[in-house]
């Protein structure tokens, strides 16, 4: 009788220990999930009220030269009076309003200086960005640039 009671207590302790471990695993997993969600929220939300991303691309290939400038409002507030100056003998392009997360792809006109682009806007935006050239590797697939 005494042996059965000891076995019963050992089994009960074993089951309780297993349940504690399972509960701790679920609680730990929940905490990690919440931390990842909070981190993702803060990473995806812009930190500044007024910010812009400028990506000028220049690709030279056998078919000629392909250029475009992608601009995106990466801030929380709309940008007003956005001016894209391609340099050279061309007139700047004006965009009255660029809303948050709005993205535009522009083509520099003939006569543009293809070394850099200057983008200005109200609220202190003044970015000068040099053109970048993507790798011309037609076998890899480079998004149509240089092919």
C-alpha cells in the first residue's frame, strides 16, 4: 500500500512538472510573438514626419541608355512642392503633393545631366543623389535593365 502511494505521488509530481514545462513554453512563445509583433510595427512605421527616398538608375546596354528616377515619400506627412531637378539644360519637374507611401517613377528628359538628381520639397527636404548602375547580367535577370 505504501509503495503504491509513493508511486502515485511520483507520477503526480511528474505530470505536474510536465504541465509546468508546457505552460512555460506557451508563455515564452507568446512573449516572443508579442515582442516580434511590436518590433515589426515600429520598423514598418516611419520615424520622421517628412522624409523622401530617391533612387536614380542609369543603365547602359546594347539597346541604348535607360534612365529613371524613383521617388517615394517615406515620412508620415504629405510632402508639398516637390521639385526634381535633373540638371543640365532641362527644366525641373514639379509635383504639388506626394502623400505618405506614394511612389513615382519619373523619366529624365533629353539633355539631363546624368550624374546626379536633386530633389527638394517644403519642410526641409533637400536630397542630392548620384545615379546608380545595376549589374547588367541578362542570364540572372535584372528586372529588364540593360537587356
